[in-house]
C-alpha cells in the first residue's frame, strides 16, 4: 500500500483522502467482511438502484449519469451471477466491491453512486432486505413441515400411543393429536417470523452515516421503490438499530428448540426400547463399525444444532448490549450469526420434513404400550367423580388399587371389578382403546376432538399460506 492509501495494484480505499498512508495488511485482514457479506450482493445492487433513482429525483444525477450507473449495476449483477466478477484486495466488503466495479465501468458517473449515502445506512438497508426475504423463506418451509405433520396425522387415523409426562406413561393419546401438537407450536413460529418481518420492514436509506444529509435525498421514494412499508423516523436509530436481527435470531432459536423436541422424540421412538418408528434408509445413517445400526442422525443434529442457534442469539445480544449511538464496527458481527441461523434452520426443516414423511409408524407397538390398564387410572378416578366422589378421594382409591396390582395381589381389572365403588362397569374402562375415546373436550386427544382440531389446523395452514403469499 502506498502512502496515499493506494495499494500495490492501484486500488484505493473509500477513505484514502483522509490518510497519508494506506491501511496495514493486519487491519484489512481483521476487518474484512467480504467472505461472508458477499451474499448481500443482490440486496446491495437493489438498494443502489433505488438510491440512483432517488438521486435523479433530487436532481443530484442527470439522466445520462443515472443511465450509465444503472447499466453498470446491471453489468455487475451479471458478473456476480456468472462468476466473472473479479474481487481485488481493497474490496473489504461487498458494498465496496460493487461501488468500485461500477466506477470502473461507468467512469466519473460511477463516482456519484455514493452521493448522500454512507455505508452505515447502506448496510442497514441491505441487511433488512435480506432479513425480510430470508424470514419469508423460513416461514414457507415451516408451513411445508406442518403440511407433512398434517398429512401423517390424517394417514394414521385413530391410531394411538401413550402420552407422556416426565417421560413416564401417562394417558393414551391419538398419534394424530401428538403430531398436531408439534404443528401448533410451529404455527406460533410462523406468527413470530412474520411479525418480526413486519416490524423490520423499515427503510434506513437516507439516514446517512448518522445525521441524515443536506442534499435533496428522497428517503420515502427509495423506501417505496424497495418495497418497504415504512421509512425511518430517526437517523441515529436507523443506522444503529439491529433489533430486527436480534428478533430474527430469537425466532430462529425458538424454532430450533421446537425442531430439537421433534428430533428428541424421533431418537427415542426409533430405539428398540420404544419401537414406535422405523426410519427410512434414505433419511438415516449407518455405523462404521456396527453393521446392525441405523442411526437417526438428522434427528440428533436437529437436537444438537439448537445450541448453535441459541448461541448465535446470545452472542449478538452481548455484542449489542454496550454500544453507544450510532454506528460502531461491532455491528459487523450481526451478519454471520444471522446467515448461519437461517442456513441451519432451512437445512433442518428440509431434512426433518423428509424424515417424517418417509418414516414408518409402528402402530401395533404404540397401541400395545398405550393399552396398559394403568394408563386408564384417571378414567377410573373420573368414573368415581361422576358418581359424586370428591376427586382427591377418588385419586386415593384408584392409587391404592394401582399399588395393590403392582405388588402382585391381582390384576387391575380384577381389583376394579371387585371394588364396591367401582365394579364391572368401571372395569370396562380398562379395555383396549376405551380410554383414548373418552377424551372428548375441545383440544383433547380423542377421535372426535382430534377430528375437529384437524379442521381448525387445516384452516390455520391455509391462512398462513395466504399470509406468506401476501
């Protein structure tokens, strides 16, 4: 680098006029963001086009200059797309690279591209454009996973399995009910993703470095041009705000937690000990040493990567917590966690969708596990309640019967039939499939309630698809 800020290849930094000497190699190596912010190229070009049109409206560029710059932006877009764009050592980020190449193509007119614009409002605009697009893609993929869950729930009909609390068998539930429980959690994720997208749909372009501009810029026009629904109200806030990134990372982390929970159940259900689910060969792996193994790697990674997503969120929050207004270079650390979380979630959603769509549910094993007479203990207590017994007393009566049966002093059916306050009518509640059919309240796990729930879930899916399209 020469003493006027020009490198050995003749490239200049964006700030070379202020400095008598060029930047040290160590500075450039440490501060460069091009390796990861290159994915913002399309957003940067879109923002630059809108900025050029705004400069024309403000009479800061004439028609010929604007045409030259817009044509150069088209050329840069093509070069980036076909891989012929040549990056140079002074391209510390994608914004520098695009402007440098536009100026090479358009000549002096290209030097006006950055008029009234700072990289501070430029990068904030690019990142909002990216986030807006990425969250929509994630929401679409969440809905696709929900559709798989609904399809499998419809397919299994009235099949049932044990429901668990504390990972101990509790009461039987329809398999469809269990699958839809995950579907409703994912519906909340869609809500959050779309709400975060809406709150972040604010254009920072025109805020400049931190204080706006004395030039005749058109922030409202460029916002409309880029499809933003709102324009910034405070230039300091516009360039320093990364709430939308933090919110997106939270949404993705919580979505990852929900996927982790699905993964955990797949891991458990596919064990010989549970035997509830058989993995398709295409969505499982083998062992390098143990020939008999079929491993649920997708499920395990969905579980494991939740920690990575949570780490991305907490890392950014720590970065943001001590920053004074307005822009600080610390904010460069907003992109890698966001890009990584988006990438990992998209991969997880696709892989889990395929796994769940292709797996085989072992319905006989589920039913056998759910038909334990102990799973109907609550039904017995409710039988007594319907006869006027206070619930706490009913709970104690049934609990004593369970203990007696477990100690080997008779079967549950025998003890219930012989009990003076229960009898054979109550003993009939222990028959296979009876308990789950008795779950009839709204949102409950029985056939009638689940049928109504599936209708509501179908309506919700259709509504969310329409929201995403809109």
